[in-house]
C-alpha cells in the first residue's frame, strides 16, 4: 500500500536504576508515558520501558545536523542527520541501528513556529526524506503549514539511507520480462509459489538479523525516539497510505505524546484486516478505480482514440495484454510489466493522462513509447537498488506485523474467486504477498488500535473511491479514534488527498495544523478538478 508510488510488482513474487535515570533525563521531552498494554502482554511492557530509555538517550544527544550528503540529492538549506535507536526495544542497551532524518526550518517567524511536523509517505518501505523539499520547491498547498512547522522527513528502519535491508540482488529484482501474474495452469502456480518461497529465503539470507524487528510497532517506537531527539514534547504527524497505520499504531501506543495528527488515505486498522484481508479488499477497490479511468479515457476518445465506451477501452487493454504475453514488447515488457505501469492510473489521477497518452501511442503504432515507460532501466543501479529495498521493506513489515495464512489452498481459493470479477490486480497482488506464507521470522499479533488517555482529535482525510486504501478503512479508524473528524472527498479516488488542490479540504488541513481546531461534524467535500487530457 505504497503512498509514495505504486508497488513494483514482482512475478513472485534495562535495569530499574537506569530506567529512573532515563525518565528524569527525558522529563522535559517525553511527556506522558506510553500505553504499554495496547497490544497486551509483558513483551510490550519491556518494549515500552525500552522506548523510554531510548527516547531519553536521544533527547540528551539531539541530532548533529549537517549539510546533506551529495548522494542524498537534498540541497541547502535542507539539513540531514541520524538518530540511533535499538534494534530490539526489549533490549535497549543491545544492538543499535541508525535512522536517517532531514529537516528544513519553518518559513515564518520564531513566534509563529509550532515545532516539527514529521511525515511518513507510506509503503511500508517509502522514504520520507523528500518532505522538506515541499518547502524548497515552494509547494503552495503546504505554504501555510510551512510557516509554523519545521518539515521533518525520515527513512524508517530498513529503508534507504537508514540501516537498510535487502532480499535479492537489485539488478536481478528488476530483470524483465517476468512471468504473467495470471496463472494459466497449475504449473504456473507452482512456479510462482517457488519464486515466493525463494524470495522469503533470500530475505532471511541477506537480512535475517533484522527481520524479527521489522514491524509497525517498532517503527512507531522509532518515531517516538525521533520526536525526543528533535526536542519535541509532543508529536505533530502527517501520514499518508501506510503512514496512516503507522500513525494509528503510534496514537495507540503513545496517545499522550500526540499533539496534532493528520492521516490521509487510510489503511483499515482492524486486526482482522492486517494484512491478508486488506490486500484482498484492495483488489476489489482497484478494479473499481480501473473502470473509472477507462470511463474517463472513453469520454476523451477524441484525444486518445481507444474507444468511446469502457468496454472498448477494456478490449484494447486485453488485446495489448495478449500481444505482450505472446511476444514481450521490446523483448522486456510482458503482462507483469504492463500491470506495473498501468496501475499508476488507478492510484493517482495525475497519472490518468500520461498513461492514456502512452497507451494511445501504442495503439497508433508507437510501441517504443510503451517500452520506454514500462521497461526497467538496468543502467539505473541506484533506482533499482531503491526499488528492491522498498519491496524488501514492504514484504518484511507486512509479513511480520500479522499472522498470515500458511495454507496454499486458502490463497488459491480466495484469489481464484476474486479474480473472476476483479482481474486487474488480484493475482499480481497475491504473488507479491505470498512470501508471507513461508516467512522465516516470527509473525506478531497486530496492535489493537484504539483511543488512549490524552489522545487529541485526529484529522482523517479520505477519497471515496481510493483503490490502494479503500474508504472503509477511514470509517473504521474514525470509529476507533474518539473525537476524530473525517473529511470525505466524494466521487474522487486519488490516493493521497492532502497534496491535491481542493478548496474544501486544504483550508481545513491548514486550520487543524495551525490551531488544532476540528469541524463540529464530519465534512463531505466535492472532488478536486477532474484531470484534463
């Protein structure tokens, strides 16, 4: 459920004395205590104590802000640094890992400054380090918030410039063409199952020491340590996509540490949904948004010449898919690569016109435009490493967060059934997640997301037809977080609403961040402007 970009689909696949000292050091920063019982059990108690110890250390150490390394591609005045956190919060004095962070100061006066606004773009596996660039790039949507807040980004554990994980050689990861995700035989399914099992084994071989600790609760604990390192008594947080689940878990574990929280495009936080059922729900929502895009393409047939009905556009898609299956375009673009490219349209309205334009060129005889758009670039070693790392973190976190079905019969039954009416994404999504069926690390019980003492009102923003994080997730979180408010963008489906221009939504987000005030009731807004061809 990546928020920073669509998933890249693959074919497969302490002592009591120390605690007292730590508490005294952290007093000015740590604010109320964590909710140790949110997940239940003594393990969470140890981890809560470990988080307090780590936060106290971080508050004392602070962050050594410097100009960013050249290969981070973050120009002045953005500054970069690291925060050190325990690999295992039950062992706060044990092995430590580094988290990369960056910031840009508020653009307003010191009197206007309200602290740091920390961002997570989703994934799991997305990097937040580009967040301060919203200020340097003069993004108008965020100009008011930037006057009051330092914009702070970070790479979560396992990601990018932090201590990273890997599951396979990046150049092997991006090689194409990959097998058609839609199986045509039992042999095809066996081959995909083998790839998924080998991927899980590769994760263990290359990054096994980190896998048991690659969980959303641990990332939430990391977030609290970052808060302390920044010198902030309480957290201001913006989470998109998976970042909403990170925020929900943080708000449950550390309710008294939250000052302001905006969650946008919401993962359903129900234990019953994390993560197997959530991905099945996603398949259904993607089919609906895929049809929305086809309707728009048909409406603009004078521009794209792909047919003036949804059925005609779908036939063009099926014809393209069959052609690429028989003979991959340019030798490298088969059905798997097509899905990876075309899925950006159901994700983001901003991709409707670009994807349609490439599709139109192909139908008109320009195959190269589609090859250039959909094929991997083996020369882009840095980009390929980032893609492989993002997929590794996505898999590691979702597999460790919850117990997954181990029975292939269940996977086969559920996805065969769904594929009949929702063929666009179902099998590609299944193979991407199947490594969780044979995951080598311990799988946890998800946190019971709920309102804890001290949690302020949370602002929830959601488009009604979001494919990646279906609308029901926002409703569920709204029920669980008492005093929250839900802004619904009706008849819209772009993933990530707060960065779009909508005069009904943008001022409300600004008002909440600047004043903490929420509307007296939930709000339904008209959609943002429909994309133009």
